[in-house]
C-alpha cells in the first residue's frame, strides 16, 4: 500500500512535527540480535522492532505482527488504524497495542514526515507577490531617505553656521550646539532621519504574515504552498469543481452489473479481467469495481489467475490492458462509452438501458473483451454533506461556481443538478478541463480549480489557484497550490477566507510601517524643533524604529487567532449580491486599477508629500527673520 504523502493534518508547526520522530530505533540484525541505533543510521531494508506504545521511527512495511496504530497526528483521524503484514506504517505515528517488525522503506528526507515538514517550510519562506510592492517602495524609499537626510544636514548646518538660531531655542535632548558645534548639531538630525526611516518594518510586513498564515492554514488542514497562492486566493472570482471525489465522496458502490449481453460470455472471467485491470488505476470507480469483484469472487470455486501484462490508463476515459489467463492473451477495455467507441467497439442496443441508470445519477462503466462489448457496471456515488452549503456560500460571496466532469451529461445532471451551480459541463476530457480554465482566465476571471485526480492535474496547474482535495492522487497534489487534507469541500471557502484575512493583515502592516516613517521622518528631521525645540536623538529614533518592526510582527502574529468561520448561509438581498459580484469581478471592469498599482501610487504620493513638507519647512526656517542673539546658548 502506498502512503499518500499529501494527506496530512499538520496540526503542528514543522519543528514540533519533526520532533515526533523518536531519536533511536531497535535494529534487528540478520542473526536475530538486536541493537539500539540512532535513527539517522537507519537504512532502507533494515528490519526494526516496534514495541507497543512506542513511536514508529521511520516509514516502512510491516513484515510480522499486527497492531493498531494511532495516525491522528497525520490524518486527524482519532480512531487507530489496524496494521497487519504488508501494510505501510508512517514514521512519527504511534504503535498502540501490538508488537510490529517493520522493514524500513524510506529514511531521512524521503519519509512522509520529512516531506510534509519541507512543504510547510518552503511555503513559509516563499515570497508573496505583494512583497514586490514593499521591494518597489524600498527601491525609491532608501535613496529618498538618504536625500532627505542630506538635505536635513545641509539645512540645519547652514542655519546653525549662520547663527540664525534664536538663543532661546534650547533643547535638552540635542547634543550638538548650533553655534559652537554646528556640524554635530546638524549631523544629529541627519542621523536620526536615517535611523528612524530604516524600512525594516516594511520588509517584515509580508513575510511575517505569510509565515503565520501558512502555519494557521496547516493547523486547519489547509496546506498552502507559499505566498503566491495565499495571495491569489483572496481575489478568486470563479471556482471550478471536479465532480467525482471532489464534490462527491468518491467512495463508489457498484449497484448493478450486467455481464450477460453476449450469451457465451464467461462472466467470472469478465469479473476477473475487470478486477485485474482496475487494480492498476487510482480512480474511485476502479476501487468500486475491485470491491464488487471481490465480493462476487469470494464464494467462487474458480481458481483461475488473470495477470496484467500491459496496462494503459487514459484519464477521463478509461483503461486498456493486455492480460494473460491460462496461456490465453486477452485484450480488454473498461471505461465510458467514448472510450469504447474510440477503440472501435460498438455498444449495440444497450444505449437505452445504460441511459436509464445514468438518469438515476449512476455512472455506467462498460467492459469490452477482445473488442466485444460484454457488459457494464453501474456505480453510484453520493454528494459530500457540505457540497451544497459550500456552493451556496461561495455564490453568496459573489463567486461563480462551475462544475467540470469527465462523466456523462445525464449522470452529472442527476447528481450535480440539486446543487444549483452556475454552470455544469459534462464529458470534459482532462485537456479540455485546463482549456476551460484558460478560457475563463481569458475572460478576466481569477480561477480556482478544485480537483482530486490525475485527470484534474493539467487544470490544477493552469488555474490561478489549484486546490487538490484530500487523499486523492499524489500527482494532483503535486500540481496544486493548496492541498485540503481533510477532504472537506468547505475548506475551499476557508482557504479563500484565510487568504483574505492574511491580505488584510498585510495591508495593515504596510500602513503601520509606512505611517510610522511618514510621521517619524519629519520628527527626526527637526520639524518640531522650531516651535517646541523638540528633537529626536538617534538613540530614541532607533527605539522608535525597532518598535515599528515589533508592531508589525505582533500585528502578523495576531493572524494566529484566525478561526475558520462557519459557512455563511444567511440570505442576501439581490442588491448586496450584485455589489459583491461586482467587487469580486472588479478586474473585468475596463479601467480597473489593480491593487498593486493603487498601493504603489499611494506610496509614491505619500513619500512625495513628505519630501515636499520637509522642503517647505526648510524654506520657512531659512527665510525666518533673524531674532537671535549672536551668542547662542549652550545646550546639551
Ligand atoms: P470526474 O471528472 O468526474 O472526476 P473522470 O474524468 O475521472 O471523472 O472520469 C470520467 C469518466 O471516465 C468516468 O465517469 C468513467 O466512465 C471513465 N473512467 C475513467 N477512469 C476509469 C477507470 N479507471 N475505470 C473505468 N472507467 C473510468
Ligand atoms: Mg475526480
């Protein structure tokens, strides 16, 4: 059994997660002797002994024993999972009650625990695009501040040098004496400007918020792979869902099966063939067919073995394989209608019967052996409990909800119809799914694609935000930007809300950081010196600068209090909904100004205004009538 490295409930920050791994393992040598060794020395193929109640040191396969394991720290599932011979165990989980002998199959960086830690760490250190805004501001800000500092120095120096400072302008906080030490006097103002204007709070604004938010997401079962998807999610205007395994449980059941279309069909062989073929597929339908075959073969005396010699899965259509049974080579196909017809297999007059099942919301998969259509399996799937409420809540936010499925129109309509989505497209091949995403993007929509299977990966990669749901295919999770480990549909909305909360926080952080500088720089430049003889010594400027960084960090840490909100199912008035839709789709309105250009403009205007203020102040000071005494007082 392969362990899906993506299906975790990372309830802990990465450091704590890694510490779940025990430091030592009990190695069993070939001669049966045991030795305690450091886990770092474990190698693939080593046999280790795991006592009841102890933590499993590394990933491996059970070779002896049977026990239940508590995997809650990875899956969130509190009920222990039974582990017997040939089952996979995961390092860091707890062996509850039995003795297990495990063959190590993954060590070090390759373990499930290490890979999840890496995912979270990479996400936490990645940049959000909004960071570019801070970088852009810093680009102008730093030279701007140096210029202001130089101007400050020149102005104060020339005023002090020319003895233009009134004798009663004494400042206890200022070291330099305007008349005795004009250089020191002016230099202090300039240094204070440089110190207080250090843009470190601006630099901290985004990364700290991204770091906290990815941690919060992980705690809620929403793994966000970095700042970019975290930022993009709050702008999403259209959400596309896949059907099978995403909106539905994907735990399908075969509800009826017909393999007697051809009178001379060997029905048991057909079941064996279907089972052998589907054993190579990750599709939920494949699991249903295997389960059905197992129950049907349980009481049979048939001991024939069907071996798979070649296998090819075409995502969104079906499987084709060559099989061997008692010296005979069988070519078989299993999949949808389209799959059979593209392979030149006619379905004869069964169309009406198949359509009947489909109108009841069942997916019918057809089986052909040696180019003869022999029968079908009708599989049934149910909607996830939170599918309808999530669709409604998303629509209430003004978000467009679309469903794309590879399944046929009738089945799709029967299952998805009650959800009331904005659009439903059936019989969509994987490549068409990503083309559909691209088409929406061309229209200006910011698209989130939610899917679970291999067939969704191209669309997940194409979307602005690819969201893989649950323990689906690893390949889907690899193509996605966000992984919802709890397999809940509502987490799509929670991911969007977390992104909104993070982005609002980042905006506040920018405001704190910029506002602080806006206020601090004129103060440090001596704006209050003429009226109140107040000046900010470099030491206090340093303190103020540090406190602005601390404020930003605390502001980011406040994100830790984020709790996923319950789905908002309050009815909204048409007016409000229209407004929300407009807001969500603002980027579709011609002449729309994007957030980043808007912020950059505000930033630039503020800095410009600040410089203008300084200039005016200096001109005022320079043109002030001389009311000073030639002997300026000493002040400290
Ligand atoms: P969805 O988009 O709803 O997740 P898919 O694109 O995965 O559906 O599959 C579309 C159709 O292709 C299925 O309804 C089924 O008829 C067929 N199909 C895909 N894979 C398999 C398989 N392994 N076995 C049988 N049929 C399959
Ligand atoms: Mg699917």
